[in-house]
């Protein structure tokens, strides 16, 4: 397969990452594109535009270019991370870390004391990211992702 161009070089931490809530239809379309490129179960533009009142949909930007997304439900003291994705050419440059840190600060501001998520067993990069941010495996759902187990992970905030 062809090698992807990495604008900042893999492993170089980007300094000018801006994470904020999604704003408008154009950003929802770009976010849907990122989800489709990165996730097996992507949300549609309509789902992103019509996110529930108890949820936050975040976008990460580098030099004005949206390159990552995250969504989190903030319910009853719990932050449930639904999706997190970074375009391949921006990975391993701090974008996912910036999104995770924004999720944690928003979650605490909204009174959450725990963060949870599910990740496919075998998604080594994602599991490593979550463990780096203090998540621990708290359970397993057998065959949850089209025959692949889901790992339930949890972190105290």
C-alpha cells in the first residue's frame, strides 16, 4: 500500500492543536468524513448535527484543518466516550492526547467523576492511548464488534 504523507512527521508533538465543540453544518460534514475514514461504525452528518443535549462533539484542528474528532455523553456523573478518531496522517502527533485532555476537562466541569469507553480488543494503538491516559480494563463484551470482543475501560476523573 502507498505510504501516507505525514505533514509534521510521525511522533512529533504538534504544538498548535485547537480542540473545541463542533460548529455548523460544514464542520459536521468534515467530521462525518473523518469518522468514515477512521471508524467501522461512523456517525452520519445528520447524527453529528443532531447530537443530544447531554453530549459534546469535539473537533481537533491543526493550522485550521480539522483532523480529529471525539464525542462524549455526559450523563449522571459519567462521561461515556463514544467516538475518537484522528486522520492517519495526523496520528502519533498529540492530536488524540489533546482530544482526551479536552474530554477530561469538560467532563470534570460537568460534574463527572468517571470516564468509560469501549474499544475493540486488538486495537493496540487505541488501547495504548487509553491506558496512557489512565484507563483500566473493567470488562469484556464477547463478539460485540462483528465477532471481535469489546474491552470496557474505565478511569476515575
